[in-house]
């Protein structure tokens, strides 16, 4: 995959950065586990993309299972570990809403529009969305991004697939595709 420094990387969190908890949520830092290879991958990707943003649906807040402060505390520790290993995430966007029709909830484009507002130089045709659900893939496609599917929680999804441009076993494998 040919990219240059003008490209933006959009990442989902659960199932891409950390292990997803099936039928549950990461509600505290001690429940958070980085996916294998993520820290070295983020170090490499930080050198290749000018902007890296995280876009994550977090229904657990809307359901009253976690506070905004609790989520931000988890993210602060996550960012600390990523930075300590030479990686970076420039901004985190999350949608706390329960309703699937919420404009900020993926696959809807609200978080992409927030990122574009904060980083006006984002060109969605020069952006990659890495996620582990068809909702993530649709989010990317709706904005005109290149999509990369990580089959961490949906290994049964077929590839090739119209929503997926690439399929990689994890962020480390994806980082090896970038030139």
C-alpha cells in the first residue's frame, strides 16, 4: 500500500488496539489488554502517517456502565503506554450513544467529521480505516477511505468483500504493508 506523510490513519479500538471482550466492555484499565504486536506497529505507523486518530463506539457510557471520566482514564493509560513505546495517537473520538442512528455512532460519519474539523488537512481519499467489524468498514467506505479489516472477533467474514480493501491479521501485519 503506497502512502506518504499526507495520509491519515483512523483506528478502531476494541479488537484492533486492545483485545475485545465478547458481549462485554473494557470498564477499567486492568481489563485492557493490548493486542499482540500493537505497540511496535504503532511505533512504525507513527513514522508513516502524519495523523493517527482513534474512532470508537462506547455504548457502555450510554448504558451507565462506565463514566466519561472512567473512559478517559483508560485512554490516558493507553496513550502513556503507546507513547512510551514510540507510537502515538493524535486524538481520540468516541461515541457514548446507545442509539444506532446516532450521527456519531459508526458506521455514521460523525466522528470522521469531528476529526476533519480538528484537522482540516484530512483528505478522506488519503485515509485508511482499520477496524474489526463491517460497521468500521462501512464507516471508512462512506467517507471514501481505504479499509483494512482485522478479523479478531469476526474471523468468519469472507474476503474478498466489497467493504474491505485489505485483510490483515493484526496491526503489525498492516504496518508491514505500508510503503
